[in-house]
C-alpha cells in the first residue's frame, strides 16, 4: 500500500482545515442563493425571460457590453451554476483535483489558487473580446466553477504529473487521465469561441505559475489566510481550543505530522516522518 493511500484512510482534515470542502460549501451557497432569487421572481409573476435577466445576468459573465455595466461578474461567475447537475459534476471534479493540491502543498493554497484562477479566466474572457473577431452573441453567458477547477487541475499536474488517485488498495487512476477526461467533457458542453478558450487557457496558466512561485519560495496565497485570521479574531471572541494532553508520545507525533501535512502538504515531510506515518497506517 502506498503512503498516500494509507494517509487518505488514516486522516481526513476537519472542516476548518479542509479548503476543498469549504469551496464546495461556498459554491453550494451561491447556487442556492441565485436560484432562490430566480424562483422568488417567478412566484411574483415576473416574466420568465425578465426574471432570468434580473438573476443570472447579474452574476454570470456575458459579452463586453454586459461586463462593462456589471464588472463584478468577472468574479461572481465562478460561484454560480445554471443547473443542479452541472453544479454537482463540477464539485466532484473540484474534490478530485483540489484534494491532490491540498495533500501535496497544504490546505492554505487551495482557496487562493481557486480565486486567482477565476479572476484570471474572467479577465482573459473580457480582454479578448476587445478583438473584433472575438465578439460574442448577446445570448452568451458564462457561469460555473470550471475556471477554478482548471487552475487546480494544472496545479496538481505541475506538482506531480505521475500522481495516481487510489480508489482502492489495488486500483488507481492516473491523474493525467482524469484531467484529459475533464477537459474533453468541458469542451463538449461549451461554445468553442476564442473568449471561452482564452478563459480556460488563462486559468490553467494561473495554476502552473502559482505552483512555480510556491516552489521558488514565494507565498502568493498567504494574504488570504492572514485576512481570515484577522476576521476570526474580530468576530469570534471565543478562546482557541486547547487539545487534551493525554495522548501517548506516538499519537502526539502522528498528530504533529498530520498537522504539518495540513499546513504544508505531504511533500514537506521528512523521510523519517513519512516512515512514521506508514507505520501508523499499518
């Protein structure tokens, strides 16, 4: 059994240290909120086309004319989805690629990388429309987390191109194969115009550059958790939780190693720490 498969069985990070689950929760809130507004407008007899415009055109990213009026959609498009099955499939892919990044470099890199990828994709989608040949039809509207997922996918492949996702002790799938499947499915379900292709290319490049900066010693996502920490101190007066210190030395050592993985990723472990984790997994 590999060290990674043992690790996945042995420990699942709690919500406060699981950025992937946090992203799924945030996206779920966005999905419910947008559709609740849409349904409310329909209930109050707003015509269907008008209710759609009053809802989705204020969060989804459209042509250059719409974006010039609603600049915030360059960011909000990545948190909203048209349909439930679209949202669910995107969340499964997010869980797949996001967990690889989280395991290898720590949970604190996932949310900033996702945000950067959405923004880079949105800006590329907007900027390329300045080219006359890239004009979009008025009905074109982009929504969904695919830009953020592409960024996470590119980051995971940059970190470990030969990474395998273990579905059981004896069966695994190459991460690269999953990436190919995801990209093909996405291309089959979207309009292949220059703006959409630019969005995907920019978000993928963001994932690659983010990891290269990380490997060079920079911390491009540090600001996010500094901000979260300040917000926690401002709005949560409770004292930090203090764990009960009645564990054995071995258990304390394993807890320390797991905390290190959550903070910095599996690759940050020393050879001795990896061996200790394998022993604990057995």
